[in-house]
């Protein structure tokens, strides 16, 4: 299995684990507690984690950026699960942009 296949497999497994926490006991699972607290809490956590990535990038080591990025990705996956968005949906969107410049892609959304 290639590194990219391992990455995709791990992302899918993590997503499935996150989905399995929907409806679980919030006192026993951090992920379940986020589902229980709702979209507002989820989005606040994404904002916090994104800020921490920025701060780490400006002031810390690459390892700290990796750690904060993992937190951000985890919370983003929780939001995706809440919204019924699968990782492959996002990957398909990214793939559809391949070959476009950023300017062209942005103009296509306006």
C-alpha cells in the first residue's frame, strides 16, 4: 500500500470512528460531547484550532504545527460528519479543481 493509500485509509477509518460517536454518551466521549453540544460548539472549536495552527506557524516548530494541524483536521472531520459530508466529497472537490489556477477556481464560484 502506498503512502497516499495509507493516508486515505486512515482518514476513512478516523471518519468512521467519529461517525460511530454520534449518539454515544457525551460523558464518555469527547467527540460525542461535541455532537451533543451542536454545530455552534463544533464551529467554535474549528476556529480555535485554526488560530492555534496560525500561532504555531508564526512562533513554534514544524512539529507543533503538525500537532495543531492534527487537532484542526480532527475537528473538521467532526463537522463533516455532522453535515453528512464524507472525506471523499471534499477530495472530489479538490480533484475537480486540478488544472485550474486559483484565480480561475475562485471566479467559477462567483
